[in-house]
C-alpha cells in the first residue's frame, strides 16, 4: 500500500533540522519500499504492507533514535491523501492574493467540531473540515483580520501538521 508520512515541526526555523537523505535512510532501514521525500518539510512517500498505526510507531521510534528528538508523525494512505485533496476547491490557491492551507489532523483531534474551536474570525476565512484535515482559504489582505496566526497558540495545534494546498495536491497525485 502507498503511504505518505507527514513529519511535524521539522526544518522550520532554526530547530529540528533534518537532512532528507538521512531521513530516507531511516525509511529504508525500516524495510519500507521506494521511499522519497518531497521538498524539505518532512513529506515522505513510501510503500508498506503494514498498518498505519504500526508504521507510525516504528517511524517515530526510529526517528528519535536517529535524530535525538521526538518527531510527531502522521501516516496517511494514498487514498486518504486523495480524498483530502479532492475536498480543496479548485479555485483555492497559495499565491500572492490567497493563502490556502491544509492542517492534517492527528487522531485525537480528527473531528468536525474542531472547526468551532479554532480561534479564527470566520467572516475573513473559509474554514472547512474533511475527514483527516481542516482546510482553509483567505485573501492575504485579510490575514491579520482572520486571526489565523492565533491557531499556533490553540490547544489542538500540537495535534496537526500544516502544508499549503500546492504541497497537498502534489502529495495526493504522486503515483
């Protein structure tokens, strides 16, 4: 089965820097087939016959051993990634006028009620839930008004990992 591992919080800012070749090496050492990374933000495509929960446990254990710190990892099937990407309206882009992102959700917060809890001003941002993720779009000129930056301090933030819609679409289309 084809999977995507979404590593949370790596290669952002100055902390938790990870070399992608070493990262692929971890996946090879675990016996996963055809591992490859997409951009430098912790997206690993690979194949395995194992179940997602088992894969997640193996990856998190091996990454801590290899890099010396905990890296929360979300494992999604190819089909789950495609379903999430299909839910992104075609007009949503990440460009100079719009900001569109996908917040992939860890199991403990994967519930449509999360939309109600997010500290954003809904009149400035279109926020939607799809199983496994929250997607949003806003005009860049409304970024500050939307309070999107307040998500960082929200209790659920540690249980999500963000990618822009361009990355989400790419990861869903990989064959």
